[in-house]
């Protein structure tokens, strides 16, 4: 309903300049006027129609656009306009991009309406791309939610800030998925190897995978703060004193009719945050699907380029063009064998009885003992390296005992299983364990965090030091 009312408030005339044959000239002029009238405005009413026309002239000169406007179908040209800048100004004013109002004395003032300024602002945001770092946004959401219980008086503003950040984060994540889908479609429809490789390496690999997706997955993964944020939201709703203070603050600031209405709105804000954080998985899977599709398409194109003769397509086009130019009654040269007399190979051969089939002796070649041993060793290594929550649980519990907190300095590594568990224990850092992982239950039992600029050294490995804290006893979970 809100979307319908929003579109109802927008005049269709606003899009006429952007859809005309002079769209480039109009767009350059609009962005220049937006910067002067909205972004860089210092005093109210400082822009006159004469000043606006001068801004249009300067913008066209700066961008190297041709100032010669072409005639449009619905435009009636008037001959009292001195130049094309005046025509552009008049056209933008007629379509609703600019308005004039009476100032002091006989002075006219030019301004840009709110709807027009919002449209230009949205177009400028699209051209700039995502500004915020996606993973850092999750950290900001967690930081805002964490302070609610300690300071309920200012908690309402923190909840609203976290909800806005979550919605913006999810929109940017969906925008990244849409960009990947568009690039995947372009690569699927592209048949030229050069253009395909350029699209993959420039548009996808450099701008999306290395710039946004890799940083999102490696440095500030949203899973790192998701579990603790959802847990904090649940604690806020269960803490009766904090919840009542938030509801009372919301009722006081927004003057809602009842406290129940304020409570419903607060629940909506918090549920939106939880829903967005839980939907991260689906969007990341979409992005990963498009990544695999584009990688496979590029790999096939590379294999084709390596196996096919160079300039094969051009040679075939030249051959087809040469055959098409031949006269209709001419014979086309061929490499087929032509015989002018009957040879023995073309005479009739009578049928004869075929010799009975004889069994063919099968010679089995036994594999080498070295290959069998190597294969078994690799299988045993892979099996031993497989994720094993019980192995990590045994290593930590052996070091913890009755304690609640230890560091990796206190963990003894005496065997290969201990070393593997010691290495795989780093997957528990920051609770950044995706759903479905074998280690998801261990996050409920232990909290692992790094110690800055300190290292653990034993007889097998030197690694950054970690702190392991017990949250609940392992007997209360199923591992």
C-alpha cells in the first residue's frame, strides 16, 4: 500500500526528459543542479533562474556534451530563448524537476522539489555502489543491541538504529546477489571469448568477488556476530524490567495510543533484525551458486580456447563466404577419391562362412603394491582429518578439568589426533560457525576468542594464543 501511494505521488512528466532523445544532456544538467541546489546549498533562496541556467551551461562544458538539442515530439519550441541552456531549464521546469517561487521584491528563486531530489539521490547512490562494509554492519548491529540492557533509557534509539542498519545491510546483500545474477546471465549469452573473459575478470572477479564477497566471507563474516546478536535480542525480550522501560520510552516519544501498540512496534523492529540475520544463509548460497556458474563457464571457455585451432571461426566464415560466391552451376572441389575404372575392391564379393568365435584370454594386471599402500595411506589421512567434534571436545575437556577458562598454552599436544584437534579448534573462533557444521554444537559449549599479539608454542606448532571458556557442561548437550 505504501508503495502504491508513493508511485501515485510521482508525476509521469518527471521521466520524460530522461526518456527523450536528449536524455544525456538532461541527465548531466540535473545532476549539476542537484549538487548546487540540494547537496551544496548554503543559503535558502540563493539560486535564481539566471544562476540555474549558468549552472547548466557550465555542466555541459565540463562534461563535453554537445549543446545542440534535438527536437522532441511533445515540445513546442519558442524563439524567445537565447540559447539551449534556457531551453533545458524551461523543459525541466515544465516536467516538474525545478520550481520557481517569488522572493524578496521582484526576485525569482529556483529550487528542486523533494520527490525530484529523492530520485536524483537514489540514482547517485546506485552509481556509487554499496558504501558500507557489509560485515562491519553486522558488528555495528551487535554493538547497538548489546548496550540496550545496560542502558534501557537510550536503548530505544539503539534498537531503531540496529533495525535500520539490518535492513540496509540486507538490501546491499541482495543487490550483490542481483549483480552476480546479471553478470552470470551476460556470460551465458556471450559467445566471444575475449568479452567473456573481460566480464569475468573485470566485472565479477575484481569488482565483486575480491572487493566485496571475499572481505565479507573472510575478514568480517556476518556469522561472527549473528548468534550473539540473536541471543541478546532474546534476553532483551525476556528481561521484564528492561522491556517495560523500552515500551514506556517508546510510548512517551511516539505518543502511541496504548503501551500494547508500542510493544508490538518494538517486537516488529527486533523480529526484523532476527529475520534478516537468519536469511543471510539463503542470499549467500545464491551468490555462491552464481559464482560456481560463472567459474564453470569461464573454465570451459579456456579449455575450448586451448584445444581449438586459432581463428577457426574466422576460417569457417571465409570458407562459407567463398562457397556462397560460386556460381549455381559450378562444381565445388572436394577431397573425395574419384575412380574412372572398376577395381577389384569394387567387384562383387561372395559371402563366406565366418570363422567360429574363439575365447579371448583376459590378462589381468594387478596394481602395484606401492600404489595400493599409497591409496590406503591417503584414505586413512583423509578419514583422520575429517571434522570430529568429539576429538576437539576430548582435547579441551582434558585440559579444562574443573576450570571454567583456559588458554591454549595449557593444552597438551602429545599425538597426531591432539594436533589435528588443536588446529580444527580455530574454527570455533568468534562463534563464526555456519548452520549445519559439525562444530555447531561445540559453540553452545565453549566460547573461543583470540589473544592479541600473543602466541602458543609447543613441540609441534607455533600458533596465535586463544582463550577457551566453558558456557555449559558437555553432559547437557548431545555431541
